[in-house]
C-alpha cells in the first residue's frame, strides 16, 4: 500500500505521516510512505488545504491531521 502525505513538510504534515504509519502497523498492513511537497502535484489531487492524505491514489483527507484511529478505519475496506 502506498500512502502519500501532501504538504510542505510542516509539523501537521509530519504528524499526519506518523499517524498513517502507526495506523498501517496496527492494521497489519505494509505501507510505503511518500511525502509530496511539490505544490503542482498537490494541486493535481485537488487539494487546496494541507495536509492531505492519499491512500493507494485515493484522496481520503484534506486540511486536517487525522488520528491513527481515524486512518485505521479508512484502511479497513482496503
């Protein structure tokens, strides 16, 4: 599974990435975390407010830091 954190690399982006890794581990899934900082690529996902979270090329969140539990719930159908 490829998970992308979209944003400038700020504290909120780092926290979202850490929460995504924790959620994947708790769900027993292997994950590759990719940090996307290029604004053109971020805009390509339709994100206007960072951080954004993309799981397997599906935009699942923008503008907030999801908790590990919230992300884990998003991983269940995958």
